[in-house]
């Protein structure tokens, strides 16, 4: 039978100045300062439960003292045994407490442990959530069921310090509108999607030197964020990371006409904007990430990817009126522009991620990414673009050719089995599409807005088509019923 011993121990609830004045009773070199001060407790506000199977203690507060206004510290040790767990509802209804510190030995914090802490302003935690990997969002501690709900989190929570986390997971601090200070420990390797989304009072953040990835919308709508320390360790960031950060300060480089985020050593780490009159994009040599997400890039004619670039995120919803040339430095280890193809290709995967109106798709490319040609083939004079996708390509992702109003005809690869959702959305001058026999699915709204679609060449027979060999939604089926169809086309492998 498991043995559990419950101890009422003296004040874990006391002001920090009281803690600092405590004198250890045992000067043994084996006993650290944390286990020494525990012996100075002098009332019965904390309950520590010993668990024989883990040889450690769990922690909760005595509900009889819930009107206490003093700070709470969960210790690392009690009687030289680790305190490894904060129990469910551990601080429940401690309405007046202002500050809680949970020490690093704790590896589990129970659901709703902070429920009812209505006036909590400061938290020091080893990680966010239940454990380092489970339910890793701050709302879990306040009994929220998901990170997009934050109705139970008190409106005064403004300061959070992490001491032993390995990552900031998706939505970790989502919607903490009063948060104006956060300290992240070294050793954190990623900041997840929506991590600080809608933290409207956050003004500054230092990202640890161990972080390599920042996820989609991580700082979206942090409207008072003015400065970010971005370490050189960062190699990849997601979409709309800084969207809505209207006060963010940048470093301007007149040579490249670029606006960068960086740090004291490297001011040019992340390119986040360019001057409106910039025609040739040449980033600073120290730049690692290009983040031009949904920017005004109408003046841009040429993009040259320098050798240190490790991540590229370039989109423009307003089109690319002048862009015609793209190249990658021959020493770049992540991307290439093989055979002067006028495109950016991810070298390790042979995936084309960025094309232009002058792109020639190389015969060893195996996939084309979402939005790769979006709004880039827009010239309608003197003639429409004719594009042949080589048979090495087995996948073209959603929206790949969206808005290409200058695309007149396209021949798809015989290695493909699907035309993806919205692949040709808004290609209003697309006249001819050659569809090989390998295609068995046409995705939703694949030809939405293709008002001048005249002829489809199918590799399958008329009988196969009528028998439903190619699956499609009703809207597409109705649209294609109005289009001239030629069956039995044979691909030239």
C-alpha cells in the first residue's frame, strides 16, 4: 500500500523580505539555502503531502487562510525532499494574494490551481501549464478549457517570469491583455503559434538565445510592443508574426533600404519591411530571415537571396506589378535557384516555394508550395503565359496560382493525382488546362473565378469521366459542365 503523509507546515505565505531575512538552522554542505529556510515557518498555512512512490512532496494551501494578502512561495525542498507538484485547486479562492512563486523542482501544476486568485498580478513559474508538454497554456491554471478562452483569468495579471521552460507552446499567453512584462529563461527553443497574441500591453520582450522558431501570429496585435530582442539563433518564423504591432521600432539600413529586427550584435537579423521605392531586394549580409508578409511590394523588380538566409516568407495581396527576376546566392545552404530558373527552391526537398512570371520550373522539382505563384503572373499583354509543369512534380498545394490573371494555359504533371483547393482561384484569363489521366480529384473551388475557361483536355476517357473517375464538388461540376472537354489526351513523359 502506498504511504502518504500530510504535514501542516509553517508559513509559505509571507512577504519576500521575510524570506530573505531567514537564517538557516543547518549549515551542512548537503543542504541548500532553499531547504534551510523551510525550517523557519511559524504558522500552518501550507499543506505538504509526502508521496512515498516518488519520495517527494506535493503542495497546496490551507483554505482556512484564503483571505491572506501575503505573497506565496512554493519551495524547492522540504526536509531535503523535493517538492515536485502543485495540486489541483492549490491556491483556490486566495482572492487577495498579489504574487505567487513556484520553484523549479515542481514538474506538475494541477488544473485550476490559481482559480479564484482574482487579484493576482505577478507569477513566477517553471513552465506554462500543467507540465512542460501537457495543457501548456496559462489559462489551464485558472480552469480554462482551451487557450482561446480567457474569461476566468484575472484582469490584473501583468508580470510573468519563467525559470525552467523548454518551449512556449501554442497560445501560452493568448489574450493576456494586461501583461506588460515577461521574462523567458534560456533553454527555450521555440515560441509557438499565438503565444503572445493579443497581449496588448506588452511593450518589450527579450527572446532567449536558444530560440530557433517563432510560430504563426506569435505577437499578433501586440499593439504597444515597441522593441524585440531577436537572437541570432532564430532560423524560421511563421505567418503574420508581427501583424498589428503598430509601434514596433526597426533598424533601417540605407544600403539595402530595409527595416530589420535584431539585437545588439546583429541589428539586421530579420528583414520585416522595405522602403516603398525599393526596386532590388538585396538584404544585409547578416540577415537570416526575410519576413515580408502582405507588404506593399509593387515597386520590387528583382529579389536576390543572400547566402545567410535560412527562412523566406514573402507575400503581397496587392500583386507584383514589376517583379520579374529572382536569384539565390550559390553559397546559400537552404535555397537555390538552379539552372537560372527564376524561382526559389528549397534545396533539401526540391520544393518550389516562390515563382515569378518568368519562372521555368526545373525538371527535378517535386512539389510547388501554397501561394508560390500567387498574384505573380499578372501580365496580360502582349500575350498570356503558357506554363508546362514537368512530370517530376507530384504535388501542387492549395492556392498555388491564385490571382494569376496573366496565366492563359497550363499543362499539369502526369505524376499528380489531385488539383488542390483554389489552385487557380481568380485566374480569370485561364483558357486551357491539360489534365493528365493520373488526376482523380479536383479540389473545392479549384477553378473559382476562371471566367474565360474554354477547354479542358482530360487524359481519361469520356466514359471514365461520366462514371465519376474524377471526384469534385458540385460547384466545380456545374462549372465544368459549361466548358468544352476533350478526352483521351496522352501525356508526353
